[in-house]
């Protein structure tokens, strides 16, 4: 189905993409306020409920690029709808679950299901832009995805606090049912049909070759082992690290020999702009999520705020992120937002090092506001850089890996939080967290300011009118300057 010539990105097309893309970040953070009530009702230690967080992170880290690859091969609409159905099933299982095992299964289903939305959305958007003849990224649409994908994460804790406080912890799962039903109806009615499947490639062997099933299984196994090892720190599970090494080595060898690899090492080595985008995203989200979880823990344990109050303290971060994301995205900027992201991460990290239990509440709000700017600018800058740097026929897998690297940053933030607060939350632990984030902010700043691709002017990258050049303006600063009027219609 070709895109309408006048409004290729009408709300009827983008709305289901935004709703679907919001499900993963909201589910990532909404569980935070339900963990203590779940532990009390199920009569398990509070620490045991941490598996509900790690299960979704692990499932998402593995499923994001897998969903992107499947979308490229079988069609983004099919995979998008399949993901929504899995989230619906996960909501039902979690809402009716009677033990921690059932809730863990629910979180795995939700993690896998919500992972389909972002890579499928990027495939659909890229194809729609190609059909509409756009020269540059559809900035307004990418801005909407940024709001759905990052800003909504900050509203998860307050939403969870309200739901759990008013209706009980089961609504942290049941809320997925009405939202997914809405998304399912919109997607069925509005998303364009996928091309018919090629019957010559329907056999199991042909399908396995097209999606690189051995590569997917190797990636999933090695990533699972790596995440388990990271989450076990500081009590290291060396067996998990050994499994990672034993599986990753033959998987890398297989991928280097595969004709259509799932994890294209050669592409990452050749496409430095894409690789640096992944690294910037991981390091910056390490900072943002350290604030969302580490600062929240400190506010509750040391500063004396309730769970709901601590969640409300993070609302400015989500609000600022949402307000800045769309106008920034419409301009299709990359380098400017990324420099601002690194600078504000440094400022916010220094602010964390100055906080104490006697600090006025306004200083906590100011730190939240600063990291709200970080959240918006890193998401916009890196997401646009991803759109430009990824080969068009691999945008789904590349988008999934983009999210996987983000999850590695998120998981690492929880590891760092558990280390600095190992003896309990304290001012000293918070200051150590801030010091780590300063180091990460410096690394992000260097990755941005020393990146020659980001310093090139738009004129150095001649605009293309087709979607056949995979590295056109791979990380330019204002790549769509030649077609600003087209972008404002999105």
C-alpha cells in the first residue's frame, strides 16, 4: 500500500505506532511501586520480586533486534500485531497470577511483546518516507516515537503509584489489557498491509536461512548469560560469564561467515556512525535510569519521601522530555542535541554529588529537570542518527539493537546502584553514584565532540531522493535542510 501523497504520516498511521512503542517503557517502570505489595501478598522476600524487573529487561534486550529482523523478513504489520497480542496475554496472566512464577512468566511475555513495537515502527516509517519521496528523516514522527519511547518511562512510577494505591498491585499488569485492545484495533484498521509472503521461502530451512536462526539463538543465549552476570553483581555469577564467553565466540564466528547475518559484525565495524550511536545511547541511558531508580531509592530511604511522592518528583523529568522531544525532532538535528545531552548529563551528575538529606526539595526537582533535558536530547539525537546511519533494508534489526544497547545501559545502572547502595542508601552512596555518572558523561561528551561524522556540514552530504543509499549523511547535523517544508507537514 503506497503512502498518501499529501499526508503520509497522518495521525491515523502514527497513533498505533506511538501507543505500541509506549508499552515497553511504561511496563519497565510501572512495576517499581508494586514490588513491595506483591511481596507482602505472596509472602516472599521483597528482594525476590526483583526478578520481575530483570525478566522484562532480559526478554526485551533479546527480543528487540529479533523482532526487527522478523519484521524485515515477514512484514512489520504482522510482527507488530503479534507483539500486541503477547502483551495482552501477559496482562491477563499477570492479573490472574497466584505466585511469583506466574508473574515472572507474565513479565517475560510483556517484555517480548512490547519489544516488537519500536523496530516495527521504524521499518514502517522508513518505508512510508521512501514511498512519499522524502529526502530526510520525518522529524515530527521520530519525535513522537521519542516521546512514546523515553518520556513515558518517567510517568510509569507515578501511574503505578496511583494504580497500586487505588486498586491493588494486580493493576500494574491488568492495565495492559485495555491499552493493548485499543492499540490492536487501531493497528488492524490503520497500518498498511504487508506484502504477500513469498511461497518459495516458506519452508523451515528457507525461513531459518532468511532470519539467520542460528545467529538469533546464539545472540539470545549469549545475551541472556551476559545480562544474568551483570545483574548478579556485586555477587558475581562466574558461571554465567563463562557461558557468555563459550557461546559468544562460536556465535561471532558463525555471524562472520553467514551471508545474511543477524548480528552483522562487519557492518558495525564499517559503519562507525552506527556503532557510536549505540554506545552513546547505552552510556546516556545509564545516567538517566540511575536517576530514575537510584535517586528514587535514595529519596525514599534517606530523604523520607513516600513511594508516590518520590514518583511525583520525577514527573518534571518526563514533562521536560516530552515538551522538548517533538520540536527538536522536527528540525532533524543530531550533533547539537547530542552535545546538549552530554553537557546536561555532566551538570546533573555534579548536582547529584551535591545533594544531601538536608537539601531543599527544589534542588531535587532541578536535578530531575536537568536529566529531563538529557533524556529528550539523547533520544532525539541518537534516534535520528540511527535512522540516517542504518542501512534501509536493516533498519528493523538496527533499531532493535539500538534498544538492546539502551537496555544494557539500563541494566548497568541497576548494577551500579546495587554496588553504591550495598550497605543501604545513604548520602555517601548517592555521591559515589554521581561520580560514576560524571565519568559516563565525560565519555559521552568525548564520543560526541570528537566524532568527525557529526562535525560535517549538511553540504558535505548531498541529499538523496531515494532510499537506496544506506549511509547517506550517516550522522550529519541537519541532514534534511533541503526539504524543511516536507518535514513540517508530518
